C-alpha cells in the first residue's frame, strides 16, 4: 500500500516571547488541521472503548498537571485552542493522546526505531523513523518555534506541543513510546515533556534534571544528545533509568532496556516486533562498518521484504487502528542545530527531498 502524501506538507513558524501568543499563532495556522486531527483521534479513542466523557476528564486532568508543572506550557495549549477555534480540552486531549490511548482495549500503538551515534571524529548525530497510524499522515507538520528560552525546530502532530527536534543550544531529542502496566493519566504527558525539554534545556545534563523533576505517570524514551554527551532514558511511572552509548551507539525500539521498568512492561503492546527490530538493527550495526555521517546512519533503517519492519509500510487489508506506516524519517545534528525531516520512509531517502530546518 502506498502512503498518501500531501503535496505541500505544512511548515508552522511562530515567534513570540509570550507562550500564549506562540500558541495562538500555531492554532491560527492549523485552523483546519487541528479539527481534522481531533476527528481521527476521536475515532481511535472510540475504537479503544474510550468514551467522550472519559476523554474530556483525562484531558482536563492532564491540563491541571501541566499547569502546575509548567504554566507556560498550559498557556501555549490554551493559545493553540483559541487560535484554532476549538475547546481547550480538545487540544489537551491531543497532547495527552498517548496516555489516553493507554486505556484502550483494542487499539495497539505503532512503533519507531532510533539510532544515535557518537563518534570522536564526526561528533554526535541521530536518526529515527516515526511510525504511526497511516490515517494520521495528513495530520503532522514541521515546526520552527522561536521566542522561548531556546529556539526549536523539528516535527510534531497538529495541536501537539512537541515531539522530535533540536534546539538552538544544540540539544537534540528523539522520542519513542514504551508501555508499562502502571501507565495512565495523572502525570505530565510525554509529548508535553518533550516540548518543555527542548525549549528549556541547554544540555543533556539540564534535560535529565528537568525530566527527573517531572511528575510522570506514563512511559516513553528520550534519546538526548548534544555535541559532548548522549544518554538514552527508560522513562516510566516506576522511575527514570539511564543508558550510555555502547560502542558509541544508542539504539532504541519500543521495549524497556533496563530491568526495573522491564519487570512491569506491557509486552503485549510491542512484542515480539520491538525485540525483532532491535536485534536486527543491532546485528547490522555490529557487522557493517561504523557510520561516520548521519546519511550513513540513516541507511541502517532501510529494510525490505522478509526483514523486521524498521521501514514500515501499511497493510491495506487491516482495519482502522492497525495500519502502521513510517510517516516520517528524521535526522538530528546538534553541532549544526539542524533537523532534517523526510516526508517518507527510510527507503525513500534519495527519492524524496529532505526538509532542512536550523535552530541556531
């Protein structure tokens, strides 16, 4: 099945020191895109047996936590809702979509694969696929946000504060979802936390400090790296656990890599697929010559028939909620403050053009 691609993928640019003003500007540029995203997520929530009343309750609870932890993030969400002409809880539900979907009885999540390479001669750089429901392929955009503590460029979904990106201080963040039996509502949504980290942190150390101070009630993984440092985090309701590069490399799919959160993993969500992708890429890294450029690293994510679906194509015979696709491929380079976003799978590298964004 081919993946439908918009002719002109939206690029959202905002610049204001006031977070509510930045939010209004984002919402105004997505007055059609945010309601469209709400409609698709409503269908996914309903498929998972989650009622509208429960969605609103969860969204409003998430807003309360966001407001206590970072009032500026709450203000930006409120601004997005105003700019898009939708209710505030609706935008909050988009930002907490990972946590709300954790309640689902029928909709399993998609999957992503991330590699970060730290090379003494070439610096530190990363690449990942963003795999998600193909029905949401028209609901994401590239982003250039200026006016906060640090400028940020990267990729996110309509109405959602943040996802993957790099900031003007040279901090980069790749993002994978994990699943734990204790996941739920009551903490800072992981997408909001990603946006906060990229806006506020000037280094890996500062990013980890922010994350350790955040009230977490759900799981995820951030690969954080700057010009000098790199760390991979298992983030969960039972704690934050760090991993450093092994042979100069950080590798992440969608399962916990440290024992404490792994003991409570929701293995039904991602396994055996996550383990198969992880082992495949790890073996490929071991037998090939070590990549010295971000383009060489991206090639490690290209897979085909008979191989674990690191390059993920949707199955047209599957129903709503089970058609996964690599919606985008993202590379991040802290030294140049550059994010490159490919509107396609790793197999489309060389066929499609990268969109290149610079934060510095």
